[in-house]
């Protein structure tokens, strides 16, 4: 029999298909994005309650509704970016699969972190937990992409500028979380607004700093 370490080396180097990890990712994203709505509870009022009372109770649902909308949109952005990276990835191996599984682990935590933020919107610990969850997602997605590029698992014909643009988009959420987490110590509302401003400004900065292709001036007719 051949040594076990040789078998392990051969197994870890086997190229694996990406369809299974994409299917699992879609399923976990679908479950997590659906569970987020469970934090929004229907107000308990009697059927004979006045409209003003019902509207007041609905108004109390605003933090939970805001948490649901924000988390659903962010989860959608992570799903899109994950799908975007796999558009260019041609094969996977054991390490890349495990990187994706850890990424999906933090996707599964999203309903819990969103519920904590909705329940304690003014508590720094809830903000740390929520933005820490998003930071972990962003870092794992960047690590997954960096690993795939570094180990030549992406389309060899992918344009360099396209690769840079994908990498730039993957850095947006971690950059926003890196600013939001320290500000949560000072004021929780500042951390949330800082997070939103980075999300809004980063694409504009990327657009204006992107190198423009020079237009060729047509040669004069002779």
C-alpha cells in the first residue's frame, strides 16, 4: 500500500466542480433571507382597536422592518457578489470549498445578528455583533476570491481590469464595517450612517478612479 500522506496530497489537489457549492450557497442564502422576516412580529391588538392604536403599534415595528430590509438587501448583495465570482471561477479544490463553507456559516448567522440589532437598536453590543457578522462575510468572500485568483482557478482569458473591478467591489462591505465597528463605541447611530455612506461613496470613488480607455482620434482623410 502507498503511504497515506501521498493519498491525501493527491486528494487535496483534485480539481472539483463548482455546481455543488453553488447549489448549496443558493439554498443557504434562500433560507437565511427568508428567516430574517421572522423578526417582524404582527402587532397584537384586539379586533375592535381604534385605527390610531393599530397605526401606533405598526409604528413600533419600524426598527424590525428596517432591519429586515437592510439585511435582505445586504444578503442579496453578498449573493450577487458570490455568484459573480463563481462566474469567473472555472474549478474548485478542497480548500476553496472549505473557504466557501465558512462563508456560508456566517450567512446562516445573519438572521440572528439582524434580530439582535432590531431588538437592541441603540446597544453597542448589538451593532458590534451585526457589523462583525457582515465584516466576517466580507473578509471570507475576499479570501475566497483571492485564493481562486492566486491559484489560477479563474478564467485565464478574464480581463485584468475586470478582475480589479471584482476585487474592488468585494472590498466595499469590509471597508464600511471597518469604519462602523469603532464608531459603535462612540454613538451607535454614527456607526450605521458611516456604514451607509461608505456603501454609497465607494462605487463613486471606484468609478472616478477607474482608468479610462483613450479614444483613438481618427486619421485625417487624404
